[in-house]
C-alpha cells in the first residue's frame, strides 16, 4: 500500500501535465504528497492535470482560500467537493508552471485524473461568490456552483467545466477577453461595482448613445452607467420614478454612474457624457464620479452632483424651490441659476 501511494504521488508531480510539459518530482516532494494522502484512494484523487511540485492541493475551505490568494501558487486543486460560506478571491499574478519566463497564467483544477490524463473524478466548489483578480485564470473539468465575478482579463472556462450560476464581468473589455467553452447555467453579462452596493444587480449598463437614452428613460432602472465616453447629439431626458436598489420599500432615488471601480470601491476609470442638453425629470437624481459635458436642466427636486463629479456646462433649475433642494458638491464650470 505504501509503495502504491508513493508511486501515485510521484505520478502526481512527474507524469500528469496536461499541457505536455514533463515534470520531475524530488524525493522530498513525493514524501510530502504521500503524507498528505491518508489512503490509496486519496493519493489517486490527487493525480490532477498540470499538478506539479508547486501546486496547492487542498481539501477544505480554509485551505482553498489560502491557495487561491496571493500566498498560493499558479495552480490550485481540490481533492473533494468543497463548500465555502463566503467570498473566494482568486488574487495575485502567477506564471505557467510557476516559471517567471512563462506566460502569465493561473488554474483551478477541481478534478482528478490518471497517468494518461483521463479524468477520473470531478468535484464541485460551492461558493456564493468567486471573485477573479488573477489574469488568465482557468477553471477546468469540474464545477463552480455560485456566481463568478471577473475583474481580470483572460478568464477561461474549459469545455468540460461548468459554472452553475452567473458570470459577471467588470467591463465589456474583460468580457471580450474571456474564453467560455463550458456550460454556464445563468447569465453572462457586465456589471459595474457601485459606491452604493457591492454589485449593481439591476443596473442599465451601456456604451452608446441610443442605449443610454433608453437607460435614462422611464424604461430604464434606478441606476444607469456607461463603460466609456459617450456622445449624444440631441437631448437626453432622465425620466421616471425609481427607488434605491430598485426596492419600492426604499426612498425615491436614481443615479448616473459614468465610472468603474474595484471591489474596494476605488474608482478605476472616469468617463464623460457629451450632450447638448440633459433634462432631469427623475426625483433625487445623482451624478457621481464622472463628467457631464453640456447643460443640465433640473425639473425635479433633489438633484445631486457628488464632489468627485463635474458638470462642464451650466445647471439651470425650473424654480427656486428646486434649486434649494439641490446638493452641488462637485465642479460646475458654468452658471447655476433659475431658468424657466
């Protein structure tokens, strides 16, 4: 039994390289792998694609969190189904085979295979949220049951892998770099983090003028955002009554978010909406972080311009009362006055 365990552990680091690279394990590595597995079955389970001497191979939630972090390695694997009750963050920059001379690459291997690279077992990671911050990160062969939030380019889901949930991208550019060959049971869409919530689940997120007009209308949502600079040649009307987070039990509130930010709410990019006239008819409407280049006509109470936002133009109010309810903390390059 010990001889078989040692042999299988040696195969783990010596012959199981799905990308075609031969890996040789030292006696010390083989001994560590053998000690990690208490039975012959567990040792065989540890035989994973691309598993090498630098792999983080775990079988519980805490071990997986560390393995996925900046303290982990270029590849991390699980030996069984694992459930995590909170967020799993895949962070850090790694290179293929742990060699800085190789391309940037990282991989999660929720499966086992034999010495001929045939998958012998597939495992499921159950997690409410997996946030991917490592570039060129691949999920192969097994299943992630939960939502995946992609904040780095080059995310890959192989043909034999599954996301039993949604994939949310921090931008259209990141979505464009993703390679999704496997099964995704939920949505695949762009979602921008906001200062009001960790993720805007009901946002209208657009990148052109026509889409922005619809997003700002009464057909849109409580928050709408742009992912790049946008120019509109005619009037943009912000209309309709909405509530914070789209919840009717919450206060009336609407927001325009011409920016993106990271998971810590640090703004990563600011965008400019160029428009001859923006007419605000939605109550408690806020412009945050980016720039509106053009004149803003306020026809509803509670208009707000945050301190990190700019109106490169004039703000005209339909009455003194409406002007009195406005909160202008940001920069206004032109006039602020009542104009009926």
